[in-house]
C-alpha cells in the first residue's frame, strides 16, 4: 500500500494529464489493448455493463451531484465476459450530457 499513490495524488495527475492531452493518449493505449485482446477472443456475443459511480469530493472545483453532495460521476463501460473497459467518461457533479455533444 505504501507504493500506491493517494486518491488526491491520482486526481492531480489525471487533471494535469487532461490539460496536456494525456488522457487522449491513455485512450489510444486502452483502444490498442482492447483491440488486441478482442482479436484473440473467439466469443460471438458479450454483455455490456455500464456503471456510473458517484465519488464525493471536497475540493472547491467539484460540482453538486444529484444526491446533494459535491463530487464526480465517472461512467465506465465494460464487457462482462472478459472485463475489458471499452469506454469511459469522467463527468462532474450532475452533468448528464453526452461527451459527443459538447466536445
């Protein structure tokens, strides 16, 4: 546990990476891994799991969630059968907009 960064350190790193297009780079890595694993998998169907999670945050920049506390709502789409993360979206507070509509 001593070598695992704190959640605030990870948040700071992700924020810095997002400001420098690092998140886009990580998306490309994830896409390449997903493609390689999928090519080796001979299944013909999958179960898609979309999991939004609320994370409470006390930092000033956090926005209010629909449950009444400040925080974030990451949404992760995974394939049940092999656990691959195929898509994700980091949303602030009660933001329900689809990323495609405001990027």
